[in-house]
C-alpha cells in the first residue's frame, strides 16, 4: 500500500473538496475510495516526528476525511486549508446614467435611482 503525505486541503462552504499531496491534487471522493479499498493510505505530518493517519468516516449517507493530531475531537484537516492571499479592492461608484443626468439638467435637481419612503 502506498502512503501519501497531505500538505494542504482545498475546501469550500460544503467541506473539504480535494487534498494536495507531495505529488498531486486528488479529489476527496477518490481519496475516500482509496482509503476504503485499502489501496492507499494518507497521513498528515503535524510535527516533524509525528505522522497522523487520515481516516474516512461515514456520516448520514456520505463519508468525510478526518485527522486529529492533538487529541481533541475537532477535525484538524481544516487547519491545512490553503488560504489564498487576500487584498482589498477599491470600488468606485457606478457612473450616473445619461437619462438621470438629463432629468437633473431639465429640472435643476439630481434625479434619484431609488424611491425612499418618507416618514409620516
């Protein structure tokens, strides 16, 4: 049986979707199939000296990957999720449509795009 070191995991709002090993990227369903069939093993190197096996656990009609290296009940595979660099993006207000500018020029005031309810 071959063993693969998981370096990162990819996830979205539904959970882990893929694992990144030292040799490739593998979708989570394939990893679960490999573990269930006994074709391959997966592990996480939490420390330089400790290898933690990744298990596949069944849950309500599905299965998910689980690893825990500190003894808690938390799935620590989520700690390996790749966090892309974040940056702030400056947003600019949309330009006013020509029709609104025309109305504003004709009536001498700014036209509004939204009607606001006035308090009574």
